[in-house]
C-alpha cells in the first residue's frame, strides 16, 4: 500500500531481513563510525578541554539527531523543514557553518538531509509516485534557473556570484520530497494545519508587539533574523511596521479562509472560527505597512471572487471589463500619461529603486535577448536609501531584482521568461481547472483558495521578490504538491479535508 504500513496476517512468519535492511544497518554503522572519527579528531586537536568536549558532544548529538531524521518518519523531517523555512529570514540565519570556504545556513543543511531522506526511502521502496502535469510545470520553472546558471558559466562570470544566486532556487528540490513523501489527503490536512498554526502564532505575536510599541512609544528600525521592523512616518505619527518571517502566509491564509467561508459544507461554528482568524491575519497584514502585500492580497481576493461567480456572469463581467479598459485607454490615456509623468518625480524611495532596477535590467536584457545575461551578471544604477523622512542616494550594483518577471527576462532572456510563464502559469491554470473536477465540496473551495492565493502572488511578483527566496520556492512546491494530492483524490467519495479518519494505507 502506498505510504502505509502493511500488517502481517496472524500466524504468518515475520519478513526476513533483506538486502535493503542490511544496507540500512551498514549505512548507520558507517555514519556512526564517521561521527566517532570526527569526534576523536576534534578532541585530539583541542586536548579534550571543556570547549572540546562541548563541541564534541554537540557534534555527536547533531549526528544522532540527523540519523534519527534520516531514517525516521517523513512527517517529522518535513515538519521541521517547514518550521525552519517559515520562521527563517530570507537571507539571515542565527548561525552559519563554514565549510570548504562556503558559509552554510541551517536551512540548506536541512534541505540536504531531506534529499538524503528521499534516497533512503527510495532504496527501501517506500516512495509513492503519481504521474501528473504538475511535474512538467515545476520542471519548466526549474529549467529557468538551470538555463540561467548555464549561461552564467558560459559567459565565465565569477563562480562565487553564480553559486550565491543558485543557493535559493535549489529549494525547489523540496517539491520532490513533498510529492513523494506527502501523498494522501491526511498528509495535506496535517501540513495545512501546521502552516495555519505557525501563521496564527506569528500573526498574534506581531500584533502584540505592535500594540506594545504603540503604547510604550518605543519604535525600532532594524532587520534581524526575526524579520524587518522599520519606523514609518504616517502623518504626525511615528509607527512601527512589523514584518515577521512567514508573513507571506498571512495573505495565503486570508484567501483560503475566505474561500472556506463561502463553502456551504462548513458549519457555522467553524465559520465563526475562520472569521476570527481572518480578522487576526488582516490586522497582521495591515501592520506590515507593505504595499506589495496589500496588492497581492487584493489581487488574490479579486480572483477568488471572480472564480466564485457563475460562469455566464463571470464571462459577461470579463468582456465588459475588457471593453471598458479599452475605451478608458482611448478616452483618458493621454490624461493618465500626463498625470503619471507628473507623479513620478515625487514617488517614494522604494518605487524609485524599482524603476531604476527595471530600466537597468531592460538594457542588460537587450544585449542578450534570447538566452539572457545569466546568473552572476549585474548592472549599476542609482540606489536610494531612506530612514524615516530622509533620502540619500548613491551608485549601487544590482544582481537580483524586486520584479521577479523582469529578473527572469534579465537572467534567462525570452527563453527563460517563457519557461517561467509556462511553469507558473500552467500551474495556476491546472489548479483552476482541477477545481471543477474535485468531488468533495470542501476540497473544492479549499483548492480554489489555494489557486487564487498562488495566482495573486505570481501577479504581485511584478513588484516583490519573495517567490525567488527559499521560502518562496518552498511555497510553490507546497502548492504544486497539494494540487497533485487533490487530483489523485478527486474520484473518491465526497468528504472534506476535515472529515473522516485516516484509512489503512493513508498513514
């Protein structure tokens, strides 16, 4: 049974220890011997003093924990991986591990452990594979980064810069772990609850901190491993913006909960709980004071509302909107253009920097339009910095961009941009088409919320880079694996994600 534990019938002989179990035992012994050798070497170099014993003990505990995770249940390792990615900063870590001239972050070590766990489960024939169009979408998206890295190597840019850019997209490999180790609706329910609990705790802590700063008047301006906390001057008030790690999932949670609030199969008691959580997440999003977050949430909710309409009404509204936009462009186009030209000199620092990025990336793209400039390439432009109301500027070097789609064009050219459009666009279209084929009504609304959240993030990536961060790649991997699970379950009897116990073979 895929992913399950087969019971031995009464009176039957227990299974023999086969070659793969011997291989497991041998691997354990080899790893333990390696850890012991490292401990002895470390102790010899430090003279077995207190510091050496402490380091040796820590290394031994870390090795033991790694072995337990490597050969343990997938849910434990995947849960720890999600917690680490959710609570971790985009590029800062509380500690790093220097090895071979490279500083390794805990999230990267956990990713390597996750891949090794996949290899172990594959050798033990405990992986479940389902063919799905989602695999091809993720493959196209991953090819963008493979192409960009290959072009960068071809142009012989600095290998250090290429490696630095590759350190984020490797987290797309988490998709293989999710799609092979989390294969049932029970798994989907488990990880969805885990993310919701993490998001709720983070949002609650952020709101409490905002209230404390409001009452005490202590406003900080710092970016650390816990997030970004910046002073914001709003009229006569100096307020604290709170952007904790994982605030992406505040927006996702609001969209999914809003979709479930529309579901007729959800009880009134659960809808009340969902409404309370929605208000909490809306407050947490408001205090981020992040315009791109507001835009991403608004786009997702608009798409959710549009997809919730009857098809005939949705088509009529789409046609009317298209005609209205064309007429508005013809009648008011010149007025809008003049207003924008007059507005540009006074835009905020953040928007000024984004315009500089787009202009520089476009010029670089024109030099290599087909395959792009590749990873490792950069360009210079005016960099703007602001602390509260003061503005300063200087020349800056840009290697990555806030505009993700322009980044694809800059690094991968038209080929890379096309691959990204096919990958992410195909993923959204597949999820949207799947909502009409899922029989369980609660699953259908849950899926519609996921698709709307993913589509909103993809569109809002015109102004924010979060999808190219490690947590963003894992977010895409999670969405894709959820589509695979719900597609495999579409032919089952209708019941929601919440209903039913875990059946044999689904654990």
